[in-house]
C-alpha cells in the first residue's frame, strides 16, 4: 500500500511516519514541503503522486492565534481538507483526516459520541468542523471497473455502469458489487495529543517543574490525553475498512483535568527518579485565563465506544499511556 502523510513533521505525523515507513511505501510532507494554505501547490504536488491512502495530520492548531487569523485558519483547517478529499476522490484513494474534540461546545457532562451535534465555540473549532463537513461531502469517488467497460453517461453517476460485453455483464452480484464499491473517507477525532516528537502540554509542565518550585494548571476543564504511539498502532485497522458515518473517536481511556494530567506526569517522574523542583500542581480556573482570546470547551471527553465495538479492543488508560511515555522518553535522558 502506498501512503502519503501530510503534516509528517508534526507531533502526530512524525509518529505515523515512523510507525509505517517499514510496513508501507510512505511519502511524507512537512509544512516546509507542502503549504496547506496554497490550493494550487496542493494540487500540483499531490496530483502527480500515485497513492492508495492519504493521511492528513496537519492543522493550524494555535487556538488563540486562529481568532486573530480567521482566514488562514479556514484555509488550512477547512479548504485544504476539501482539496485533499477531492484529490483522493479523483484517484479512488482514501483520505483519513484528523480532527478535534474542539468541534463540541463542552456543554455535555458525559463523553461525546460521534453523532452528537457539533457546536464549536472558537474559530479553531469552527474551521475544523468546516473541514469535517467538506470531507464528508466528498465521498462519491469513481469506482474501479473491468477492462472494456464504459461509464453509462446517461445515468449521471460515476458509480453507474454499462458493463458492455456479455462476459462482463455475467459477473455475479457479489463481484459486481465489489467493482462498484468505493471506500469512504474517514475523520478521526482525537484530543490532547502528546508524544516524543514535538513538545505538548505534558512536556511544558515537566519543564516548568524542573525550573520552578511552584506550578499550576487548570482544574475545571476536562478531556482525555491521547498518546501518538497508540494512535499510530490502532489506525491501520481502518486503512481498508469503512466506518459507518465516516467519523471515529479515539483517545486513551478515562478523563481528567489539566491539573490532574500534570500532577500524574509529575508523579510518574518521581517514580522514575527524575529530579523536579515542583512536586505539587496547584489549581487554576478557566476564568483566571484573562489573556486567552479563544473560548475552550469545558468538557470535551470523546467516547471510544464505537471504536471498541468495531475492534473488540478498548484503548489503554491515559495514566498508563502517560507513564509509558515518561518511562521511555524521560527516564533515559
């Protein structure tokens, strides 16, 4: 299978490229090699490549900066996914597009399922939701067809065929259905991604704890950390499998506040013998963050029940994933 990874230099994209490069034929583009805000460049560079699957792990993710640069946010988070979906459609390839828990408003107090109404409360969330809609609309791809067949132009649909010669027309129902079948694009929503390739919240908190005796984090905002390694491990199950509705949630199991998340990271560092000045993470409130220009959802935990039902596997607990990360990438430093 031939893969293209867009955003291959980012926190998630780097993890995906590392995981897949020995198993698949992988071409990666980082932001210096492919400008998502440039529609012509996207088409020029990607239309000439032969691939089966494109993974878009790139986005404009600075939530506050998106408020100031709305047009740029929509170019990268909405228009670019639309163009990528169209390119994949025309190649009869599949697009896996990563999205975010920030498409929800945070008003719910139990994990969000894929079918819950999206209601973003920030420009970042709005632009990501717009990108989702574009991808979901761009599903009608030309299906592969047997040699010698021709499209039935009168039908007005690329999936309607005049099968031509009797030998072709005699294909059994199962075979004909297989010929007409096209794979759907897939949107994977994730939350609070962390991993070794680019600093995230957890790395910032550990750095602060090394330098200061007192640190704090927000205690009244809740979601779930998600380890890039775990995303990379689970994703290939869906390379050639359609997901009903075209949306899938994935995160490590459980939920926490930023304060709980940071405190657990410090506890893991203590277990691994990593020297820190700070031992306790004090509490802040969302209302204390006067310098933030964008609103954040108070509660954006993603339900992974659909993922578990499809795979018969439950994601590991976020505490286990964080402990694993610190054990492998901090205790060795």
